[in-house]
C-alpha cells in the first residue's frame, strides 16, 4: 500500500539523538513485548524497565534480545539503583546490569535521601560502564524542588557525566513537572531547558495532553518519556500531526476551491 501521499514533519531514522521515545515496561511478558516491537519498534528508542521490575522479570533475557534486534536500548529504572545505593550494593547492581547486557541506567534520588554530591558520584561511576540518564525531581508531591534546585541539579547531573536529564513525572503524570491535576508547571520546564536546552532533556509525559504540550512547545523532535506501551503509535501520530492535538504542525496550504 502506498502511504506516501501526505506531507508530514521529517523524522530521523534510528539511532536517533533527538526526538526520542522512551517507553515504560511495567513487567509485560516477552510475547507481548515481541508483538509490540514487531508493529511499532521503529518508533521506540529507549525501553525502561520500570522501578525494580528488571530484578524480578523472568523474561528479562529474552526481552533484552528482542530489544537489541529492533534497535531499542534497554534502561534500568532509577529506583532499583537507589535501593542498591541505600544498601551499599551499587557495585553489585552495576555488575549485574552489565552482565545482563543493559546499556543504559537511570540515576535518580526521588525515593531515597541521597545527597546531591552522592548522586554526582553515582552518575560518574555508572558512566564508566553505561550511558546514564539522570532523573531530577522527587516522587513525593509534598517535596517539590524550587526553581533554583531544579536548575542546580540539572547542571550538576550533566557535569557529572549524564547523557540526558529526565524530568520527573512518574507513570501518573502528577508530580515533578506537573501539578496534582497533571497540568504542566511551565516555569519548571523553562528553568531546566534554560540550563540544558530541550535536546538534552527527556520529559516524562505519560498523558496524551502532556505529550501534545511538549510537541507543540518544542517540536516534533522533542524527547518524550514514560510513554505507556499501548501509546507508542499514538505518540508517533502526535509527533507527525496526525491527531487533532498537534495537527497544526502537519497542516498544509488550504485546499483550492472548486469553481
């Protein structure tokens, strides 16, 4: 079938450096992962094993193989490394991840009381063996960072060796860069982008309106994270202006009248 009749925004092929789609695996079986990758793997760049699911996932080896086949990079959720840090087991955790063949790790301090200096050391250590995504923001809505803290932590994380900074949003989209209703806190977004540029930020945006906001604000090639597996194709339609929320980016000249 010919699917080349529309003019749509350009999208780079994989491996991409911008316009990354980062999805959240909550523990799906390998068969489901395979089915998703067969129909939508071209749209996925990073596959995060949420929180500590990778530690329990009996299908991990098979899923890592499938991800490699489809050019998708696997990433450990940051909570797993936070727990390892709290127990003095960072080296064991990183050794296990390396032996499993996971190329990316997330370093965060959204759960454990990790000092910023310790986070920088953890990023630097992990970056010796992995590509690091550093998450900024807490998972507790009662402990929101102020603007200065957001800016300082983003700068520290990049200086310590992080490839990308991830803005906290959780799977719920109600913390970090969002208020309790899920609305975007624009001054936080402005602050982190002012430090790093949007190309070095991966915005956790699990809800459709949050994804659309990011695309309308920064363009098709914005980095979007914590995307539900069932929303992979939907996000790509948003990127390309094939849904009402972002259709303006794909609009062409008005049709000629028939007279």
